[in-house]
C-alpha cells in the first residue's frame, strides 16, 4: 500500500484512531515482517546503506516503524491538520533508503 493511501485511511477514520489513542495511550506499527517492496529491493537498500546484513536492516526497520508510529500519533493528536499527501511527503523526505547519497 502506498504511504499516502495509509495516511488517507487513518485520516478518514481519525475519530476512531483518536478514541483508540485515548483508550490505549499509544499506537505501534508492527515491525516484525518486512513489507514486500523492502524485500524486493533488499540488495539495493543494503548496498545503499553500506552493505548491511538482513539483521542490521531489521534494526533499521524497527527504528523506522517506531518513528513512524510516533509521527502518526502526533498527527492524530494534532487533529490531522496536514493532508495525507503532506504527511507522506514528510516521511518520504525524512527516510528513503533508496535516496541515500554516496557519502555514506
């Protein structure tokens, strides 16, 4: 699923997600299974990140999922002022392993 579509899904159900956050207190994206696009590009991503192992990539994924969860919680608690498109662009500008420069 495209990132913008994920934010759109949350946006359309923001009242539910607000109630969920009020009841549970947090929102956590599951980082245990690698998404298909990540698996398909594992070799490319690994080279871009400095030839890291699959295990090291899993740590990156856990880190990313925790950060994404925090951003989604902030967005929901802020009444989803940004559009789903703006949120997707924010995430893509902050974390896109395929755009990592050769400086790494």
